[in-house]
């Protein structure tokens, strides 16, 4: 599969002057709930109404969706509001039911993307469809697996494709429910700049108070749209209550988001520069996180040396690291001078951390 400007034709055909917005409840709960939210989102920036019909949960015993009856509710949404409809599918049976009810946008969830068998089953069921099909990133940060899902659909002659970035699971506790790992989305953009890229800040954040910041970062990184979970009464939602917002909050959020527009050469330059700088900001953040993790390991080494009465400085090990990093740096276009300066500073900071452990 190679990048092709035609990949974004389905998105361009909407002729939007704002990012694509897909919004609606995490789960369809009742017909009344679905229709009331839909009518509140009508005549806003929302192009497609989303609702989870089948909910793959981490553990059994939680609400797992209303099932096929919810598809009839989505049909009424389209009839009464004119909005497109969207839902998640996880197997051939889901696909067939969604097609029978004329659902416009189908997405493959993170737990399904991890399995080539599931994705292939869905691709076979959708072969040749003119529906829009979006693929969420897999639970873990694996770009090849993410792209593999797209390639399976592309091979099945599905032309209206896109991806959804919903963050990645991590064993470390962070401020995110799913760590964004923006650099993976950036790498995907670099490989397929015309493949529509949508951010799902609801699942990245896991809480509503950070949705605005994550959405702004996504737009600054030139994402094409947002998928945001929206509920009339978020605190009492049957699933993922903490990350849902009211329709009124969504409307205000879309007004507050800064969306770049290009109308001339100067604006074009500024837009591209802001996108590149946003990428650098993300990479710089990743560098700091990696350095912080390295120092934590150094503290562990310091404790081990203290317990065994071993000197902090190990010259042989240091020289081995330096030689290896210089060679690797050359492969990345980094000068020996830069590698020496950078790793000397990192090494000194590591020594400082170990000395603090040993001296306490």
C-alpha cells in the first residue's frame, strides 16, 4: 500500500471548513437518550453521530451494549437529523447487521486491531464496500500492526479508509488513560500523509478536564478530525462516564479550539511551521520522559553499588557506551561532537543521582 491523494477524497467531499467531528455517547443506552443527544448535536460542527452498540469491555460483568436494537435507533438519528451514523464492529455478524441498517461509518476498535484474524474477518465481510471504515490504533504502541490493519482493508478493495488515534495502554501511571505517544501518529502521517487521521481524545484522556488540551495538540499536529464522546448526563452514563461531556460543552470546545487556516503563501508557511514545531514539542517531551526513566534506572544501579561497596564511576562501561552511541549516532545523521556533548551531560547527571544514593 502506498500513499495516494485519493485516500482523502471521501473526507474532502464533505467540503468542511472545520475538522471532521464524530460525536455521541460512548454507549447507546435507550432510544430516548440517543435521539435527545442527536438532536442537541444537530446543526453543530458534528458531521457524524457515534454510539457504541456492542461494547467490548476489559472484564465481564459490565454493561456490554444494547446490541442490534440500537442500530434501529441510529437509523432514526439519520432520518430525523440528517447526520451520518457511526459505530464499532468487531466481527462478521456486527458488520452484516451494521450494513443492513445502513450505518455510514464503521470503526475497528483497539482491542480488535491487535488481532490480524479479527481484522481479516471484518475485511472479508466488508470487501468492496463504499462505507467509510476507520481503524483505531492497537492497544499497545505497534505501528506495523496498526498499518497492517489498514492494509488488510485496502487489499479487500475498501477505498474510504482512515485511522483513529486513541492512545496506548501503559503499565506506568500517567495523567492519561491511554498514553498518546504522539510520535507514532506523526510517523504514520509521514508515511501516509493523505490517509485521514482522527484523534479520539476521550480515550486518551479518560477524563473530561483534559479533553481541550489534547484536542488542541491533535489539531496542532494537523489531525483531520476528532471523535469525542458526548452524553446528556455524563456522570450517570452507563460506560466511561468520566470522559464524556455534554453537547453544550462540545459546542463551546469547538469554538475555543484554534484551527489553522491557509489562505496565502504566508499563512501556508505559518501553518507548516506550527505543525513542525508541534511535532518537535512532542518529541522533546518524549526525550525528557526517556531521560527521567534513565535516571530512575541509575538510582537503582547506585543502590546496588552501595549495597556491594562498588565505586560509582566505571570507566570501562562508560567508554563502551560512548563508542556504541557514537556509531549509532552516525547512523541517525548526528555528529560525534554532538553525541559526546550530550552523553557526557547524561553520564554526569547519572553519576550525580548515584552519588546521592551512596552518600545518603
